[in-house]
C-alpha cells in the first residue's frame, strides 16, 4: 500500500463520502425531508462513517485509527438499518434500498479489511516517532 498522507486519499473515506451524499440527496428529494427525526438520524450516521475515518486518520496512530475505524464500521451498519426504515416508510423504492444496503455492506467489508491491514502493520504513527 502506498503511503497515504491525507484521509481524503483513502478509498474508504471517498466511498463513505459518496454514500453520505446519496443519503443527503434522498433526504432532500423525497418525503423523508418531512420526517425530521429519521432524516436527521440517517444523515448523522452516514456522516459519522466518513467523519470517524477522518478523525482516526488524524490521530496518527494505528491503535487509535483502528478504534475509529471500528466506530465507522458500526455507523455503516447503523446507516444500513436506517435505510431499511426509510424503505419501510415508503421514502425510497426497493431497488434503491437494495442498492444502498449492498453499497454499505461493501464499505463495511473494506473498512474491516483495512482494520486487518493496520493490525498487521508495524507502523504506530508519527506521534510515536523520536523527535
């Protein structure tokens, strides 16, 4: 894996951002816009995926990064559950629900695989380097 200098270069962050934007679009262009509680919950959990990836990266240590990636993965699961609720409330069609669930499942797998990679990597982060 090439050295990544910014969280914006991480494939998992890019994908989480793309999916968050899809949720935002649904929240603006469907009747979900009037279901304030569910709208805010799903926007928050979708945003939490990308935000936790970014925050963990900025901690500059594998252990902390892994912890934040675990939170991001959990938020992806939470968002998936909320997508079912959005579908159950007839805010999206079944095909859109299936597409989003599949995309969040793929993202969860990528986050899991990245956690496994970091667990095997000796690098602990720049904050542990001798100055």
